[in-house]
C-alpha cells in the first residue's frame, strides 16, 4: 500500500509537470543557452586552445548554478508546501508512510533535474568533436553534478520537514549553501591575515589551508576544477561524490526519522508577521491602525514594524563598530576613508539584497492568504493600493540607508569619486543600475506566478544573459552599445510594469 501511494505521488507529479508549458520552456531555454555557448566558441575558435573543453566548462557552471537554484526553489519546499496547504493529513489518511511521502515528493523533482541534464547530451557529443575534452571527463563531471543534486534533494527534504514555512526552508538552504561555499575562502583569508599579524605559526596556517582545501573538495566547485584540467584520468567516484551522496542519504534519513515529530500536529497557519512576534501581547494590543491602513499593515506584518528596524539598526551598528576595529588594526593610513568605504559598500550590498526579497513578498503574501481580492474592493485605485504597500515596506530599508549615510559623511571622497561618479556618471554604471531595476521587476512578476523561488529565478533571468554578453563582447563594447542596451532595458522594464498591473487585475478578478 505504501509503495502504491509513493508511485501515485510520483506519477501525479510527473503528469502535472509534463502538462505545464513552463517546464518545456525552461528546457528549451536551457538548450538555447548552451547553443549560444557553442556558437560563441565556434565564432572565436581561433582564440581557444581547447574549444570543446571551454564549451563543456560553460555548460558545467550553468548546471552548477541551476542546481543551486533548484535547491533553493524546488527541493526546499517538498514538504512545507503540503504543510501550508494542509494536505499532509490527507496523505497520511491515504495510508502513505512518511518515507513514502518523502520519496513521492523528492523523486519527481530529482527526475526533473536528470531530464534537464539529459537535454545536454547532443551538445556534450559536439564538445568532444571540437576537441580538448574526453568522454571520461564528461562522465566524471556529470557524476559530480548528479551527486550534488542528490545532496540538494536530501538537504531540501530535511529542511522542509523541520521547517513550518517554505520561506524559512528556502532561507536556511541559501544560508547553508553560502556557508559551505564561502568557508574555504574564509579559512584561507583568516590563516593568511593571522600569519601576517604573527598570531599563528606556519604549521597552523598550513592546517587552515588544508582544511579549506578539504571543504572545497566536497563541493562541485573544487571537483569540477580538477575534472576539467588537461590530462585528467581520475575516478568518477571522487571524494566530492562520496561525501555528497553520503550527506544526501543521511539528511534524507534524518528527515524520515523526524517526520512524525514535526508534522504530527497540523494546524491552520496564519499569515507571517515577520519580527512582530517579538512584541509582547500588551504592546501589540495597544498598536493603533494608522489613517493609511494598508501602509500600517505591511509595515507591521510584512517588515516587522519598529522592532525589526531597531534590531537591524543595532545589528548594523555593532557590525560597523567591529569592522572599524578590524580596519584600524590592519590599516595604518587612511583609516577613516577605509572605514567609510567599507560601510558604504556593505550597506549598498545589504540594500541590493533586501529590496528584491521584500518586494517579492509584497503581493505574494496577499495571494497566498487570498486577501488581494478584498484589498481591491476598497474605494481606492489599484495604483494607490500598490503604492500604499510600497510605502509600508520602505521603512525596512532605513537602517541600511542610515549606516550608508554615516559612511558617506566619514569618507566623502570615496562617495563622490567612486560611488557617485561610477554609478551615475559613467555609462556602464547606468547600465548595471537599469539591469538591477529590470531584475526587481522580473522578480515581482514571477512572485505573482510561481509559489516560491521568484528571487533566484528573477536574478538568473537577468544575470545569465548579462554574463553571456560580458563573456563575448561586453568588456570591449563601446559606450554606444551600452547606451542602446540600456534604452532597451528601460523599455523592457516598462513592459514588465504593464505585465505586473495586468496580472494583478487578473488575480483580483479570480
């Protein structure tokens, strides 16, 4: 019975997946992307010593990027989406065991990844004919990527089991991946700086370097670098493959063991209040609705209200103090300028990350809790409703803006000569600003279509074409080309604004 239920879940998921036009469009777009790599190499084949290897290397890095997106968007929501839709109880009533539910939810998504990799088979054969890469290298690379996919599946199954919401599971997945990939660089930098300061010996530094290399070998980043070197004759069952498969299986078993513990009590969930939960009941009960109720609602429920702003400001202030102390110890001259420049760079990065995250939730939460239709019944235009929601989210960016302003006062020369002139004066600065604005609009549009993964998908839609452009002719492109692309980007952004408004009207009438 359990096996029958598992097969039923897999069959249903595969049937739904094959009937969606989005699935086939993704595969088609992926194939076209790889074809662009082939064309790029073919046009400049005289400049490549090993054109086949260069084509396959580009394919591998695109695969690695997409697998990370799959981990954040697809695998991390396998169980949480059932929790949020209150359907886990129905699956258990059907007699499906916890392992059956996990296998029935994870297997279709893992098969989807395998199918996406299989689309590349004709291009891999072409890469061999171009020269520079062997069949053994291709086989070893795909084994490494499949092992990483298994790890993503296990990590997603575990986090989606223990987490109550898809947003939390996706955030923890992103944090886990970032920690694993950044750790080798942190270990090397820490060892190098501490050795320069004479805080550690040569032996300790070498130990940190070895630890960094070991961690790097457990990731596809290090494994693919070894596989794609000339003269590779190693085994496909590398250290990374063994570790990823073992960790993926262990995480899946942990999800199985903890399944009943975290899914036993299925209750109707309520809309997320961000950091509003940090309020006491007394303070929350005394909170009065403002004259602009929509602004008040999103300010308190979506961003966390005053509590979240104060906590973020304190966290940024502590970070500012710690960075100032570290810079003052390492830099002997221009300490103030370095501190200010670091503050501005870090806060600008924080804003670049925060803005799409908040805006992706702007309408998603309304659609998820089926309140968007109610908001549109208010005696306000849809534009005023949308502007009210934007006004409610805007205060969430104040902590980063305040700290950035402090950095600008500390280092005015850096702000004027580097940030202002580089971003707002030069053509390439405006180019990337427009690309970022377009990415934000794409993310908002995707948040109205897909359940989860709007942020990584939106970033990939904009980043991947720009990476291809910069890899081909972008670095040497004249300013006129950048201006032309910038104008086209602006027009596409206006088109996405129209699409967003149209989609909101459609959803309001649903």
